[in-house]
């Protein structure tokens, strides 16, 4: 099977590329390298923007299946340039559906549920509280009549691979880094829930979905954790840290628990709880000084994008033309 990973140079794509490279599939990564300076993995690579149909179409013609990972991800990152977010997260998906009729695996998010108290399954009402969640929900609707399996992912964490950028703007990874850097964790509220999912568990589910006939929407998570519980689990790895709780108002109003029983029953996908492993791998990474600057904007989607508004993805609909404009301006 020829598998095209659109956006395959990113956080999830890094893990997925490694997993699929060890399989019988022929894989090709198509990516604009929004966060990366290079792509060094020994697989086929095409530099391109997901919105550039002229460049993307030949890759779609080659592919038997497309894993669509391209997106501006995260609430803060999406708000930096809302019009660009809409063009990448929604309009590009529409272009995919109009130009490809094969198997599609698409990544959405459990944050489409917003703030709700009960356990939520795929039939539960949605309540998107951010532009990010709204764009993902709109893309789900665009994909509704296609041969697509849609995974609503829990909050990711952990390390996906050895090459791709590490993200420290995800709650488990953030708490681990703060415990190491400051010897304490500040928790605002703490009773709000998140469904968690290791980044490699997400990649493994995508791999398995390529061989399945089912389509539609599936929640993916390992366990539902309160933020306060996460802090206590991080403390198990850093016994001397302090945890400070405050009930001051905070901006993040999301609070949701989900069921992934449908993925288990219908697809046979069961994600093991890797939380302790995920905390430990982040701890070992930073304790061994394998990242020089833990405050580097590159480890945060919003932090990096807010400082790189002249990237070709933001300045032009085609990264090839945008790259030429950027290079001309800076030479």
C-alpha cells in the first residue's frame, strides 16, 4: 500500500513515519516544515503546502491511502492568524475530499466536546470552545461522506521519535518540565479532566486503521485524568517538588471525559496507559541535557508561530512560492 502522510514531518508524523517505515507499506511524507528546519528521515519526502493542490495532486494520485496530519494545532496557535488556521484546517481538507477517493485517516480532537460533566462517546453533543476545535469539527463534517476514519484524539504527551521536535506545550510534558526547572508545579483549578493519549499510541492506532474497512468517528484515549492527578503523578518522579493549587480564574475552561469503547469494540484498538513511561522519558531527556534551552519557542506551537509570522505558510498559499519570496527578501 502506498501511504501518503500529509503533515508527516510533525509531532505525530514523526512517530508514525518510524512505525510505517518498519512495515510493508511504501510511505511518502508531504510537509511544509512549519516547525522544522530539515527532514532527515530515510523515506520519500516532498516539500509542499497542504493547500497547494497543484503540488499535492500528483502525490494523491500516487497514494492508496492518505493520513491527514496537516493542521495548525492548539488553541493559542490557531488564534494567531485565524484566517490561515481556517485555510489549513478546513479549506485544505475540502481540497483533499474533492481530489481523492481512497482511504483517509484524519486526526481530530476530543476538545470538540468542550466542557461537559458526563462521560462522552461519539454520539454525545459537541461543544467546541475554541477556533481549533471548531475547525476540526467542520472538517469532520466535510469528511462525513468519504472513506475516512476520524480519530478524536485525547491530549497527547510523550516523545514520538528521535528526530522530530519535542512539544512542551502539552499538559503532561509541561508539568514535567516545570517540575524539573522550578522544583514546583502551579495548578490552576485541578478538577478539570483531560483524556490522555501517548503520541506513539496515536501513531499505532493510525497504522492499524489503514487495514480496516470501518469509517466514521472514534474517540481515542488511554485514561481520563484530572489535572490535579497528573500533578501528583509527576511528583512521583520528582518527590521533592511542591504542588501549589489555586482557585483563581483561569482561561482554559475545557473539562471533558471520554469513552473510547467504540474504538475498542469496533476496531480492536486498545491504547495502554503509558503515562508513567511518558513522564519518565521526558524527565530523562531533560535531565541528560539533551535539550539545551527548555524555554526555546520551538517547543511550543503558539510560542514558535507567534515569532515566525514571516514563514511562507503564513505569507503565501504556496510554500514553494513563499520560500522563494522569503529567500529573495533575505538575500
